[in-house]
C-alpha cells in the first residue's frame, strides 16, 4: 500500500457505557486525515450518545445496538429486550455487511481482538476474504486491567489466537516504561514483531471554541469532570462537601461537568446541594476541552482520555480512580502519581476533609508536575502513521 494512497478506514469502537474508546478513535481519525486528506473514516460505534464528539471532514459513524459490559465476560443489552446472543447476532451481521459494502483498506479494531463475546470473528473472516490486501490493526489502551485477570480471560476467550490469525499489527496506546503490557499480559513471542508502543493518544488537534470566562475577583477556576459520568456523581457530591469546609482565603469558582451519562436526578441533586456556593453544575453537551485548558485545578476520575489531557496540558490535578470492577483506573493512578504527574486520593479513603485539604494545598502551591517523567503523548500521530504507511 503506497503512502498516501489510503482512502477508506473502518474503525470498530465498542463503548456501550462511556466515551473513552470513542474519544480515542476520533483523535486518531484526525491524525489519519492529517496524513491522508483524501481518506474517508467510518466508525462503527455502540455508545448511546455517539458520535458526541466533532468528527473531521469525510468521517461518519454507524450506530449498532448498544451492548454494555457489566462484569468480566458478562454483557447485557442496554436498550432492547433481547438476550445477549440475539443482540450479538444482529451486531455481527451489521458489521459484516458494512465491511462488504465499504471495503476498507484499513480496519482498526479497538480494545477487543474478537469483539464483544466474539462478535467480530465472522466479520474478520469476511474482511480477510474480500479485502486481501487490507491492513487489520488492533488498538489497545495502556492498561486493560489486572494482569492475572486479563491473562486468564484472553486465554479462555482465544484473544491471542485471534490476533495471531487475523491481525497485521497491534498498537498499544501507552509506554512500556510506565506499564509494559506485552510482558504483564504475557503476549506470545510470535506476536512481538507486530506489536508497537505508540505513546498516549491525546487530541493533538485542538479546537479553541468559545472561551470560558475567567474567574472573577482573582478566584481560581476548578473543573470537576468524570468523563461520561456514569459513576462520577459520588466524588462530585464529595467535592461540594469539601468546598463547604474550605477557609475563606481559598477563593475558587468551580464547574462540575456532569457528562451525558449522569442521571437527571443526580444532576438535580448536585445543583440543589451546591446552591449558595461558588459552584456551577452543567451537563456537557459536547467537548469539555476549553474548560480543562482554562482550569487552575482539575479534579477527575482516572479515565484514559482525561488523564492523557491532564498530561498534555500539564494540568494541576487531583485524580480519584474508579474503585472497580476493573483495576484499570487504580493501576493507572498508582503508576502515574508515583511518577509525580498528579495527586491522588483512593475512593475508599476519600472524605470531604482530606479532599478540602488537598484542594487548598494544590491551589496554593500549583501542580508540581514532574514533567521529566511524562510519557510520549503523540500516540494518535504514531498510530495513524503506522496504519497508513507502506
């Protein structure tokens, strides 16, 4: 495949209850378009709010019925009254038909080598049959979960066999220096030549948008974000309690970005509770990047994309990881906080008192980020280059 000749890229983005995979794949689309302006990118997504993010020119998405992961290896339909096998059959057939009609030159599969519960096995066979010269790439975030669990799950599900059988390349969106996924997850030696660490995927293409008004009277601007927000209301509630305990000399103006998956009742509760405090609660209808860039302090969960942007913009941050069911966020937080990239409080230890104390310290003393320990942050460009290269 000659450089610059790619015209059709298909991306499978399974993200039933969140935005992380979709955000990462849109970021990669922008870098593909930067290298191959003539290319068309088609994203197969199952996020209930897809596409949510602004897409680059000549890019579109196909929404398949939503399937939500409730635990390791356990999935359920989020919208339709169907069992998972019935829903998987519909999803698999849609994906296969898209491949047959679109005939991509590059097919990027996000996160799961064989899709949710194996739904990609037949579509992958179809791709190899009708697009024999096409590239098939697997994209993996830095940390998938606890090594012993992922090793056991991937062996049981035949994930490594699927990679060996179908894939031309594996792109890890992280750094071996921070977390060596190849060794931690026991990749077979045969897969090593096709596996590459790309660095962290950030939105290298940043849109300014309407500016966020500066905080008044010298107040510091604090952003509280939980990504999609499905399970973020607990620490947002705790932040409001913390603000009530801050001394008067800790002047701030805060914005709680609830995200599209926070229930309306929870938003209403947060709004009522913050009445009379220097806090605004808002459901994000789009990207929060302009708020993050303006913030003097970011308080967030430890999702891949938010953490990548905290690092990209060198933000003063307090990170509160999700406790479970996956160990992904607690592992990422432990590794990165140990490198001096942000401060953290484990959710089991989170109180209004210790959060208020850390907020006051961070606003007074700044981030103290150890920038020498930042990992590579050009993962989107690296992944795009690898996919469209000869």
